C-alpha cells in the first residue's frame, strides 16, 4: 500500500473565531488570572495557547500570575519564560512572583496531600502579589482614562 507523503492536520479555526461564551464571560468578570501549566518540551502546551487565543479585549490591563509544573528539577521555569511574551501581547500584566512545582511526581501523596510545606508560604506570597496587582489595575481601569 502506498504511504501518504504528509498527514494533513485540520483545525476548524483559531483565535477569537473560536470564542467560548462561558470562558469569555469568566475572563471578562475577573480582575486577575492564575495560569497553572505543565512544561511540554521546554514550552507551553499547544492547547493552552489555543485556549488563551480565544479572547483578547477581555484580558487587557488585568493581572496574571503563572505557576509552572514539571517532571524535572526546574519547576516549569522554562514554560513560564516562554509564556511571558504571549502574556504581554494579550494585554495582561505579569506579576514578579511565580510558583515552581518541580518533580511533580513526588510532590503529593496518592491521596493528593501536599508533601512539602514550603509551598504554603510560596503560594501565599504569590497570591498576595497577584491580589495587590489586580486591585491596582482594577483601580486604573475604573478611574484613569487612557490617554
Ligand atoms: C509532551 C510532554 C513534554 C514534556 N516536557 C517536559 C519538559 O520539557 N520538562 C519537564 O520537566 N517535564 C516535561 N514533561 C513532564 C510534564 O511537565 C509533567 O509530567 C506534567 O506534570 C504533566 O502534566 P499533564 O499530566 O497535565 O500533562 C513533559 C510531559 C509531556 C507529556
């Protein structure tokens, strides 16, 4: 049997044409976002990008914090770095705290209990910063007219 020279990949559409009304309404309502993402081959999963691309104006001047998850020792540091220019292009404002969940296979027991208490303090710092930035930007959106 003859083998095909290439396998076509058909995507129906992309970007705002793929808008999911429930997802868009949620983003519209929120003041800040948390993205928790695994690292795939030192980058972000294609499906995450596909989902993010569905909205645009809903993100503008809103805060975002990113948590990286990885099997290896770097805790998704590389996926966080590769997401930064995407965040900027979407109009999101990144905070300077991240959470890096390294060696994810060993971080929880089989019942889902966190095995490293240090993460409680790290997540706390991350959330405090995200809440502060979300409030600042909400104040700006509500009270300061763009020039
Ligand atoms: C396609 C693929 C690529 C991956 N690439 C990396 C990688 O570059 N670095 C790393 O530390 N872990 C990597 N991993 C491990 C994942 O980051 C880790 O297992 C993650 O928790 C998987 O989440 P998921 O089960 O939601 O896909 C990869 C996993 C998959 C499936």
